[in-house]
């Protein structure tokens, strides 16, 4: 039996992990305090009626280090918010952009970040239309923090909602898992591997737009497995739908270097953050066609079907191992890798 723990007296790093403690903090404080039908959807953003529906999402980025293999905090801030709008079935169009800069940040680094933001915005097809800049004293920040808010319109064929998830749905991922988290960790700790592990940070809105154009109603739910990884997404789906999730270890795509790094460091790749892949819960009858479509798209060439929604073990995620056994995949408890996005 699950017993809800008492919230601690102070906020811990683990409350930002995307795992069980994050969910408890949100459920007990944020969702309870601001309770309304839009927030209760628990999307990465919200569709709100302003004459015509609008999709909106906001996110803050505190990644350390601010430059890493495969990207930097600037393009991460654009891609992360663009993807959050897309996961709601939205077409992102505009971004706000706010900086909190620590005194002493080299101007050359700030310029490089701003230019990467411009490239990422252009690649995503969004305009940065408003923002703000604050500077704090040396020692009162950590080089730079960025907040972005994305605004867009719903795709006309989108109907993305947890209540549409049913037994028999298939779980698709658009590419290999765990690359971003391992890229950040290797950069942070100075770890060397045979080849450089790079973050997977990229925009997914074009992939989502094309998937919805082709398969609209067959796409029941979209999530990007950032903090908390694929485990966090699947645990949320199992708990909120009161259905079971069955994953297949042999079908989870992962780069061999990322897999080796996880094994060396004792990390389960299911819990490691991603910044350039999505999880799609799709109608079982359409799953093969959707998967083939994703593999033919530049942002989904390594897509895979990793499991299914089942009526068994409601509220739980079960993994079929490569040797035929099964294990329960629990939500992330505590903080695995802080300051990851």
C-alpha cells in the first residue's frame, strides 16, 4: 500500500528531480493551491480560451555547466519550451525570454548564448517577442539562469489528453534515451569516454506537427521525458490513468556509449533526463504506421516502440528484462542528477 509521506520542512534538491518528490510537492502545494480545470490537465503547458484557444507553457533553465557537449543553456531554453508547447498538441509561435545574469559573466559567453538562442528559435520557427534582463551580484547566482514562455495555437487535429489513454495503446519514443543527462554529467565531472557523449537537445515541434497532420486522432498523449526520464513519464501515465505500463528492455533504444556510461556509474537510463526525444502513446491499430512515419522523419530516425498500456498491474510500470524476467519500475525518489536543465 502506498502511504503518502509528510512533506519536509524545507525544499530539497530532490523536489526538482521530476520524480516522486516533485509530484508530491506539486500535488500537495501547487495543484491544490491553484486548482482549476486547465492546471488539472497536468500537461507541460495549457490550452486556454482567449477568443480562440491558445497554448501556453513556461519553463526556467538552471543547467550546470552552461556549456556542454551538444549545446548550451540558451538553445536548451528555446528547445525545452518549444517542446512543451508541442507536447500539448500546440504549434509554437512566440517566446518570451528572460535572463538572470550573475555579475562577472564574460560578455563573450553571453553573446554566444544569445546567438545560440537565435539559431534555435529560427530552427523552431518561433519569434522572441518580449523579455527581461536582471543582473545579480557576484556569488548570488550561477553565471546565468533563463526563463522562456511559449505561446502557440492548438493543432486542429490534436486531442492530447490523459483520459484518452486506453489498454492496448502502444508507447513510442522518437530516439535513443538518456543522452542529455549523461552528457551533462560527463561534462560536469570531467569524465572521459571512448567517444564524446553529446546532449540530444533539439526541437520536436516539426515532428509533432507532421505526426498530427498524418495521424491526428490516433495520437492519444505526448510527453517529453526530461527530468525523471522515461521512468517518470511512464509512472505518471500509470498512476493518472489507473492502467498498467509494460516496457520491454530490449526495445529501448540507447547509444552504446551512453549505456556503458550508465553502467559504469550505476545509473538506470530509464531515470536519466532527455531533451530531444518524445514519448507518444498511440492507438494500437495505428502504432506500426506511426512508427514507420517517425522513422522517416529527420527528428525520429531512431524511433522505437518500447512497450504498451495494459489492464494488468494498474498504477504500476513493469519492465520485461532482456533475459525474460520482470521488475517493477518505481518513480524516481530523490535527486539523481541536479541542475540538469
